[in-house]
C-alpha cells in the first residue's frame, strides 16, 4: 500500500488555501508516490473522522478557486472542544487524546496543518504530544512572526484597494468622509498596506492608538486646501487613545472575541466634532472571499511544495515560511510565540507619513 500524508485547513478561510492543497497533492503524488487524505473542517474532521481521499484529478481547476475545498472551522479547538450532550447542553472538553487515536489509525507519514496562529498553536501542542505535523501559514491578517507573508494577505489587500478606488469617486462627488473598516484582528497590516497602495488620507491601525482631534485636524487641513472629501481606512482592531477594542461578539473558551464596530465608533466621534457628512463601509468577509491574486497562488504553491518536503525530511514541528523571497523552514514555536505587528516607527509607517497619510498619532 502506498504511503500517505494528510492535510487540513483550520481557522478562518482565505483565498489561496486551495492552491496549497493542489500543490501538496501534486508534489506528493508526482515526486514521492504518496497518497493524500484531506481532513474536513480543520481539527473537527480529525475528531469526527471526516476524511476525503485527494488525488490529482480532484485538484484540477483548483488553483484559482477561493475558499477551501476541505472546509474549515474556527471553533474546532481540540483542547477546548464544544460537545453537544444528549440533553442539548454544550460542554467544553479536551478531545486531544481521541484525535491522537484517530491520527494513529490514519497511519500518516505526516499531517500538514494549514492555519494561522490558533491552528498553528494546536499543531505545536500535538507535535509536543508526539504527532507528526508540519505547518503552512495562512491568514489575511499577515500576523505570523515566522514569515514575511501569509497566504491570503495580498488578495485581501487587493480587495481593499479596489474598494477604496471606488469609494474615492463617490466620496469626492458628495464631499463626504468615507470610513472603510477592514479586517486584520489585532494587526494593522491590511489597513496600512492597503492605505498606502490606495492613497487613503487617514489610516488607523491597532498598533497606533489614534487621537481623534488629530484625525479631525487632518480633515480640516484638507478642507483648508479646498479638498472637501477624505478616505479613512480603519482596522477593526484600531482603538482611540486610552480606549478599548470595538468588540461585536464576545469570545468564549472556544473562540476569540469577534471584532467589529470600530468604523461606526469613529464616525460617531467625527460627527460629534464636525459638520462633515460621514459614511461607513465595512468590508468584512469580502476580504476573505473570491479568487486569489497571482501572488497568493504562487506563494500557496511554494508553501505546499515545501510542506511535503518537510514531511519527507522528517522536520516535524516546522512550518514553511517566506524569508526575503526564499522559502525556508521555521519552527512552529516561532510562528506562534508572538503576533507580528506593524512597527509604528518602521519603514512602512514612515513611508505612509512621508506621503501625507495621517496615522492618528
Ligand atoms: O483572522 C482572519 C479574520 O478574518 C480576521 O481578520 C477577523 O477578525 C476574523 O477572522 C473574523 O472571523 P469570523 O470568520 O469568525 O467572522
């Protein structure tokens, strides 16, 4: 019987996941003669034993398709897993032992875990328990320390830039302030990168708590120059100086807080201080959907190939990473130790300020 490896996609989806799956299947099959089993819905599939056999025919036309053909879940924490009891109550349980048993039954050469910091930290815990896992970093947030770019980030930036290009014209026609709330959780990579690429006038990110008076002054200055509209990009995790995150839904043992409302909060603050007309657009999951851009397809392919090789070399507990445009192996530890955040005094922030973007502090 041919040897086989496994792959799962965990956490929030993003464009490019299917490209990773395709590359894994093709490289495993063509170069090693390995079969590949796909695990459905992240770690949930390992608990439920929900698998799908993946062969090269199943990955035809997959590279350009967004989402993940395997499904994903951001509630499937194997160490705090929601189990529905016969009486309807939900109990949070550690199901890692059962997952290890199921993994042993699969008898894989290794399992590729495609995920962000949450999924990767589960992977690391399983590696510490003896499981043979390697990682591929994905998340539109680009907040994994181990790598320069995660799969999905560039596509999300493209979506924001296209939206801002469209909003510029209507903001100008109506002399409005248009606030665009973007994702990114506690990191401002999407907001700042897209803000620079789209030429936004104000960009507010979690790493730089904003002073509302400074933001309002930026509008006054533009108006003083005869420019009576402005585009503001605000990251969902941005906070006013001394304030808290805008939380839409409080988290629990199985998942983090869901952020949301930063844009509306800012609109209210501007409205309380000025007569400018303000509108807010929340881009939300548009940033996670649809066709991956060329960069993400290429990155997904290179990561998928590297992940198969990490298994072939027995480098468990490592992730494929991009380091100055070279694909390398980094430890899962490195991927989860701390979030990669925007440096408020770094080159990207300095470039933004240099071209007149107000960062709020
Ligand atoms: O981590 C990716 C991400 O899209 C964040 O940017 C966002 O805060 C969160 O996931 C949204 O999660 P959900 O899919 O649960 O709404």
